């Protein structure tokens, strides 16, 4: 909760009206329809090579290398169909260094929309806290991601194979993982389980406590936009936050980015202008058609979104190798107060180099790339076309982006063409309680003020046992990364509050 996001990813989707692009439905046909971009379903592919068993390696970037042993567990394909006995192998990592301690707590990470190894590597808080609590650490992989593919290479084949991919099925998977591990070890029979998650994983952690309070004693939900659905926020709220991030980081940054859209539009009208765009931005591929300039715009918008997500106070490489507070470095490239035309695009090229070429290895920029990993996008596309209906838009007034409205009818049209399904835009609100969650308890919601996903997060405490804290210097789930000597004061305060909450949840559990 890697946009990812992506997490979920970053610029997950914008549904627009008024532009027409060719959208390939399958390998043999294409249709013309109103479409935001080929990036309609783009996510941050939060992926990294899997490692069965590795040793911890702390770095200055708030990361560790995944500890624990890789294991697999038989899991029901459909938890809600008593006539279906099909199973698949669900992957998880487990580290248990305190086996002599009876009823030691279990720290359970609810896996996101990607390979679990990436999240294991980037969620240092579990490894930092485990020795203090003598905790077992488990990272469970989400069905249909990483190596947890119910139908192997055919898992994404069509809707009949994908229909078992949902948050509800994933939560049931996680509940069964906990049950089977506790049933198999008498020393864990009365162990309290604390769920951890960031971004979509944070949503799952919160929802797991809400749906399975008998399994989960408490949940830390970091950067979890559980209120990011239809009617729960302004559709451009995330882009207002991004705009503020850039505005705070340099006087010329916001005006330069806002002016760039018109510059691209005007240059993009002619073949010569598109050649200029390719040259000035150091793009890898030519732009033969005007529609290709739209792709450049969406690529830029997604890049600015991603930068806001990972505006960490120290060097990190969660999406790309980046310096500390990368937006400040990006904004330092906008040197002219009123740059326009070719001069402005050259500044943007230098700014893009911070995100895509901080290591100096890239000779050009590929507009189909917004992070260093890649996985099949089909799984997350399916989730967005079924239950995860999150409206996004920009207005060009309260944000620095080109005006692009949300259009649910186009959203539905594309989902029907892609999968033959109609999104249920009211399902998540109904199933996961909407904005009235006060009947829940023992959830700590953390958000970063710099993070665009905080727009859909729980920013204020809802009760004594539903706490919330906003980290002023925080980007996307900063608090669940490993501690470093560069952690800002707000982050240190958040982690203390989180630790205090976990102590209380464990103490209360043992009173039962």
C-alpha cells in the first residue's frame, strides 16, 4: 500500500472524455473509443526477483533484504463456494527466531498487488520491531501475484480464470494462513496476530481487522486509501497534494509543469514539432502521430505522481533509484521563471533525469516505463474493473495538470471490452463499511502529508481505538520502511505511537 502506485501504484487511472485512441482488445482486433490513455490500467509493477532465503542487509535507504523461509500452503480456490474443492499453492515467508517463547505475537504482512519479496524488502518495521516483541514474522503473498498463481501461466487467461481474484478472497486466504500456522504449532495457539500493510496492503490490513477480528488483534494500516472510492473524496484531491508538493519544492516548478501541457499540445500538432519533442525530452521512440503526444503527457503526469509517492527523506529505490527528497532535486532543474517552448522542455528533460536516470545509465527515456520493474498488469486491471473503482480527475485550476474529467461510462465501456465485466462502483463502500467504521477497533491509520494517496486515507482518529496520525514529512507508507538515521521527527513520533498501540493490543488480547 508499488501508484507500485500502485500501488497500488501511482497514476492508477484517469477516465477522460473528449479524446479518442485506438485500444487493442485482443491480438486480432481493435476498436476506437473514448479513452484516457493506453495507461488507463497502468499500475506500478511492484516486482522484484524472488529469493527463497536471504540474510538481512540494512541500508541507508530504509530497506532490508527479506528474511525468513519461503513456504507454500494449499489454499481453497473459492472460499465462498462449498461445491468447489479446487486448491492452489499460496506462497508466504516466515521467520521465527523465538520458538521457545509461548504465545509470542505474530506480525503478519497482508500482501499487495505484486511479488511479496518486494514488500518484504521494503517493510523494515516488522524486522525492526520483531526482536523487541519476540515476534514471528510472516509475509503472505496475495493470490494472482508473484508466484501465487492459482492457474499457473493461465491465471490471467480470461474472466473465468480471473474471477477468483478479489480482496474478499485474499482476506480469507490470509485468515486461513494464520489459522493453519497456529494450528500447526502449539506454542502459537494463543498468539495475538498484528496485521501490517502499506497502500493496498494497508487497506487489506484494516479490512482484515474489520472482517476477521477473531483472527487479527490489531492492524497497522499505512497509507491505506480505504476512502478513495466513489463519493468519498474529490476526484482530483490526490493531484492537489502533488501540486502542493512541487509548489513547496521550488518557485518555478509548479508554473513550469503547468505550462508544459500547452507547449506539448502546440508542438505536437506537426511532424516537425513531434520530432522536437522527441529530441528535447530525449525520448527513445519517435512520435509519428498526434495521439502519441497524449501518451507523453500521461507519462509525465504519472512520473510526477510517482515522485510524490516516493518523496522520501533519504536515498531509496522503491520504484527507481532516487536521491533523498527527490522532488526538491527535480524542482532545482526548473531554473527559469518564465521558461517556455524548447527551453521549458529541456528543463523538463533534466527533471526527468532525476527519476529515470539518477544512476546515469539511461541514454534515452521510454514513455512506456514509469518504474524499474514489470509484471503483468492484468491482475490489478481486473481488480479495478470489478471492485476497486477509484475516481481520479484533474481540473487545471486547483492542480497543475491538464484538465481531465472522470467519466465512469468510459470506465465501464473499457472494462466490458477488456474482460466482459461491469465494475460495481458501490461494492467496496457497502462491503467495507464506507466512511462509518466506528464499529471497528484496534486499527492505527498512518498517512504522509506528501503522499497523494493520503487524499483517500483516514486522517483523523475515529475513536479511542481507531487512531490516525499524519506524518508531516511523510510520503507513501514511509513509516513501515526500516528506520534510518535520517528519519524526520514526525516519522519518529508516528512509530512511537504505533508501537504503543501494538503493545496495548497485545496486552488486551492476553486479557481475553
